[in-house]
C-alpha cells in the first residue's frame, strides 16, 4: 500500500517539472512569466505537500534538533528513516524551485541568452546553492537591471 508521504513525493516531483521546463526552454516567454508570477501557483502546492508530510513528525524533529547541537551523526541518524528522507526530498524540491525562480528572475531581468540561462537554471534545479551562485556571477555587472529585479520589476521586463 502506498503511503501518503509517497503520494506527496510523486506529486511534488512531477509538479515541479513544468516550471523548470518553462524556465529552461522559454525563459523570456510571457507564459513563463505568467506561470512564475504567483507564489500561490508555483510554491504554495509544494509548501502544502511539505507541511502535510512534516506535521506528523514535527515534534520529533524539534526534539531531535532542539535538544542538542545538531551534529553530522544526528543528521545521518535522522535521515536513516525513509519518511525523513522523503520529507527532505520535498524540502529540496520546494526550495530549489524557490531559489530557481529567484535566479530565473535575475537572468530574465538582465536579458541573459538561453545558452547562459539554461545551464545556470539546470544547476539551480540539481544543486540550488551552486546555481544561485552562478546566477549571481553572470548577472553581477548589470546594475540597473538588478535594481529593477530588487524592486520587483523583473517580470514586467520579461514581457
């Protein structure tokens, strides 16, 4: 029998795919901007899935991480349980997409070509902190565009 957390795992793993595909292959398209405009569309369902998975375990998580300074051994022990691994996966999917969207906004605001944006966003999906760093590097010399991004105007610039 399939558990609820496994359903949430598969739902979330498939749910992120259209967002990544649009940011990779149509970064400046108006439909991509529309799709990524609202956190209620791209982020809330993932956050809800994560919440449903983590809430039954929240007390154990707080006790484990709050009773002593986390050590590598404590984290490895926590992740020895299949349910915690799935919760971690949901966490990765949610925040990778969140960071990927942020990076995508910077890339669009600075009008980076697809041969630059695609690999940066691929790294953002697979290893989000590295993708974010690469995104910062390739957009570093674009002062006015970055300011527009910081003011929330990047999506308007992508139209």
